[in-house]
C-alpha cells in the first residue's frame, strides 16, 4: 500500500498548496481520503478520474471537502466521455445534512460509514473511530496484508484514538498548533499531542499534517521528538509513504 500526500495544510491552502487530501494506492486501486481545497489538481498528477475507485471523507468541514463538488463534476464528465464505467462511491458519515449531497445522478453515490464498522475497499480493510472535534468526525485506519496506517483527521488529543491506532505502523496526525499552545480549545492537536498519541499507539512513524500558517513548522518536528521516540516527519505535497 502506498500513501501520497495531496494536501497537508489546515483551514486553507497557501499558494500552490492544498488542504487535507491523501491518495491510497494498492496495485491498480486508488482511493482518495478527504478532498480539501486544491486536492483535485494534485490528485490528477497521479491518476486519471477513471482510475479512482472511491473517496473516503472524515467530516464535512471545508478544508476536507472543498473540492468534493468538483470531484462530482469530474466523475460526471468522465462518465459522459466514456472514461468511467460506474458512479464514484463516496463514503462518509451521515450525521450531517450534507450527506445527501454526496449522491449526484450519473456521477457519485454516497454511502454511510460509522464507528465500529469494517469496510473492505480494494482489498484494504478500513475501520473508523469518532474524534473530538467541533462536528462529528471519523478517524480512519486502513490495513492491508498485516500492515496498517492511521489518519487522525481533525481531533483534540484522545486516548480512545491512541488505542484505536494500536498496531498501526504509520500515523498521519493532525498538528495544527505548536507544543506551547492549547490546541484542545479549538478541537485540534498540537505537535506534542500528536506525538503522545503516536507514542501511546506504538507506531514507528509519525507524519505531522494539517499544518498551520504561522510559525516555523520545522519546530514541530523537534517538539514531537521530545515526546515520541520514533521517526517524525512533516507532511508535504507529493510525499509518498510505503507500507
Ligand atoms: Zn481540518
């Protein structure tokens, strides 16, 4: 399984950047995880629309779904051009009125995911766990051939999530603030929170993502390394991780 970062920024993208988006690939299968602002233009650097099998959405905040409408248009247009055979399945929780909008005639079909469910997609086994955020949000875990990754989506520090990610090799964790800032007040984590979660989960590799627009994000690596003994890296567009 290969994970490519399509967007690593929180809230809004800087010039040439994108907010949350990750491409999961296994063999010839491709799954998009979150579809933030700028993600589509990054996605099409790697695959064509006809090769995308499904999209997985953690929650309905703009920085995770801003490009979803255009993804639906892309699916519609490529279907009409004969480059897609079936509507694109979009998996997301249904605890929002926005769930209904995931289905667009001849383009996409929304499917509900929920806590405790196991979803098999392209051979990858997914599980979901609620996070601590201002709206309902699901963290995602994916496993293939005994190798697993975790994605916190947006959350404050949560012991439940540390437990959920137990057994994962790689953790993509949101790090929206620096270690000396209280991120929990905003429903987010700082670099130390992310590192604590990685340490408790026992992962070997921590990727800090959903990065802020202030300060020097390189400082976050040092801050995380004070708490977590494994490898710590900053996510960047085009970064690829193999599992
Ligand atoms: Zn976000």
